[in-house]
């Protein structure tokens, strides 16, 4: 991923937090030289001194078969808020741009055993169900419902390289930065409010 120096993020703790907070990612692999992708809920785990991304997809999805080739390089993409930035918000003449957050993770994939897949599903359900009034947890599912595990394939991707781009107007002076945040809020758009919140949070943390 091309990342200008202004926007390169290297703080791994912050990157891990970003991945966990934007865990619906895109898994990309190749089949006979052609890129194929699946959009999935994914989880980041640490085992010993290594990090892994885990997930599952439908058995009928042909992509998982590309994971059986250990030499294949897998790309996982995560995206955060994004928003159009009008150059009319700057004090001086310039061109419009787009702010965004994106993380690319490269690694090698392997398939899970059924026991590993079940353990991963238990954690996934706990994450997304525990706070609900009537949580749907693995231990509460009927034997018939649990049999549907046969229709999915679990995988884990060993993280080999991480690239993170946070394009958040870091190269602008304080006055322009503040004007961007204010104008994003004034727009009241679905994409602009999260970006304004993110930029304000980063401004206050610096």
C-alpha cells in the first residue's frame, strides 16, 4: 500500500486497537493468478509471540481452498472512517482530498480443525452477544443448530507484515485542521461525523 510519510502509522498498539474496532475485513488471495476476496468478521489473537487473524467462510466459497497452498500470500484489509475534504475549508487555495484510515495485513493462511473452529465461534459469539438481553451463545445452541458448523470452514492467518495509513490532515496547520473538523460536523453526513470525531480525538491526544 502506498503511504506518504505524513500518513504512515507505526504504533502497533494503536493499530491493534484499530483492527479490533473495525473487525469486518476483506480477505484477499489468488486463484490461478486472479485475485479473489471475501468480506468477513475477523478476530485478532496473540499466541506465544505471534499474531493471528481468524475467521470462517461458507464451505461453498471456493476461496478457502486457496489457503491450502502455504506459499500463497494472503492480504487482509481493514477500513475505518472516510470522508471527502473540501479545499474550500482551507484558508489558502488548494485542491480537495479524501481522509481515511486503512490497515493492510499480509500473512500465510492455514485451515482450522473442527475443534479450533468451535473455540473460535465461542469467542466470536461472546464478543457480539454477551451484552445483549438474550445472548445467543454457543453453549445455548441446540445440537441441530451446532451441526451447521459443517457448512463453514475456519481459517487462521499468521501475521507477517502490517501496513497502516491514517490520512487525517496531519499535514495541515492547526487553523486548517480545526476548520476541517468544524466543517465535517456542520455537514451532518453519515461519513463526515465519524471522521470529525476521530480527528478531534487525535487532536486532543496530542
